[in-house]
């Protein structure tokens, strides 16, 4: 996707999110080849699927995150 297409998709996504209310938040997305991986904060998979449907974007697989780690994780004392 071109930068203009990504901008238009982002705007459309934001418009749909606004109509769905504050329970769902789009954090960011990764564009990798011909795929886009989106990171959301939402109370349910159904709300994410509603966003995808209303936006016209596919949501082929939704996976709940159980933890977030980074290089800094190796330094933290548990």
C-alpha cells in the first residue's frame, strides 16, 4: 500500500472506532509485505471483529496477548 492508501485506511479505521465507542482502542499496526498486523485493546474478540467488519478490513485471526516482553525484560528483576 502506498503512504496515501495507508493514511486513508487509518482515517477510515479511526472513524469506525469513534462510532464503536471507547471500549476498543487501536494501538498500532505492523505492515509486512501484503499483510497488516493490528494491535488493539478491547474487552472482547467480538468488538474487534465488529471493527473489522464495519471497516471492511479482514480479521482472519485474532490472538489474545498473554504477555509483552522486550530486551528490557531480561534486565528486570521479577
